[in-house]
C-alpha cells in the first residue's frame, strides 16, 4: 500500500523527508491519526472509496440541477456517458501531465506505476474527453442540435458537481496522506504515518473551500445566474495559487522557476475566468442598451 500512497503524494519530496536524519520528527506513528491509507476490503482503501463517492455525488448533483434547469433527458444521459469517458481520459491525462512535470525536474520522461498524478492535468484532460464525446454523440455541428443549445447550461450545472466531487476527493487525500502541507508543530497539524511528522492539513482546508465554492455555485444556479464555469475557474484558480504556498508534496518544476506547476496553471485559470466574466458583463451591458 505504500507504493500507492507514494504515487499520489508526490514522490520526490516524500522520499527526501523519509530519508532525513535530523531527529526532528514529531510523530512516531503510534499516536492516533486521521490518516488511514490501508486496505479495507477487496483491495480498496478509503482514498479509492471516497474518489468513487465523489464522482457519484457530482453526477447526482448535476442530475438534480439539470432537471431543475429543464435540460432534456437525452442531453443529461449524453452528459453522464461523456462524464464516464472523461473519468478515464482525465486519469491518463493526470498521469501524463505529472510525467511532464517530473521530466522538467529530472530530465527523463517516464510513465510508470510511480509517475504520480495531478488534478489540473486530470481536469483539463477530462474536459477534453467530455467535449469530444459530447460533440460526437450530440452532433453539435448541427445548429439545431439540442446538445449544442444546452451546452452553456451543461457547463453551468456541471461545475457544481465538479466542485462537490473534488471536495469529497480531497477528504480521501487526507486519509491517504497525499497532497500534504509542510511539517508543522501547530495544534492543527495532522500526523502523517508515512513521513513520521505532523503536516499542515492542506487537503482538509481545500475540501472546506471546495464545499463552500459548491454551495456558492449551486446558489447561483438555483437563482438562474449564468457564468458559473467562469466563477469556478477564477475562484478555484485563485485558491489553488494561494494554497500551494503551504503544500510540501513536490510535483516538479515548470518553465517559470519560482512557480509550482499548479500555480502556473492556476494563473491561466484565473485569467481565463476573469476574461469570461468581463466579456459576459460587456455583452449584458450591450443588450441592456439595445433594449
């Protein structure tokens, strides 16, 4: 099970901490810890179970909101099929992206069981896979296609499910011990049984943020507001850029030496979200003047 925990925890930093001999470890591994990266049954651990729960919860929330938004059932079913394909495509994209980060740091591009995975790679790859299946299955080239007409609503409701599923998944990260923060002696530190020290529970902090973001997006959707995807991109990008300063699971280098890979992508998300929001505001103002 350690190999699996190492995969999702960012291998370089974790190996460095395990091998250090400074005698400063605060956690012997004997005291209680919320972290439980061990197998429960049928080869499954809490991390894997919560990832599956998060995916299903996201789909259920999408279905509820889609019904409320009166998205046709056929389009909803197409979205679910697209989401299943996106799950697989997103995973491979997450591993591929991490392999690129590792190559920038080590000079070798390798994909293996120890490569790792990164959320942003999975998100972007998942979106690409989703749109590919959605475009083909929904025949979006046809201007009269229901799938084409409903695409803005699909994105508006879909990001609510993404935020919810991601939040539940981060709780899984907390149990697995991956995506951890820096070593700390503060009262809120969480014992990490792999590292033998207490670390900042960045997974828990991000989960709380994502649940709050989900509530915000759902409230907007219920009130009939638009541009949820833009708000998600802007707000999550800003949060991820900030929380990376407290994370210690090294994910490799980027073309910008002073930015972590996730921070670089986060800036792109922030800029894209801001541009979409400004563009939408200008468009609405123009429509108001015409009226």
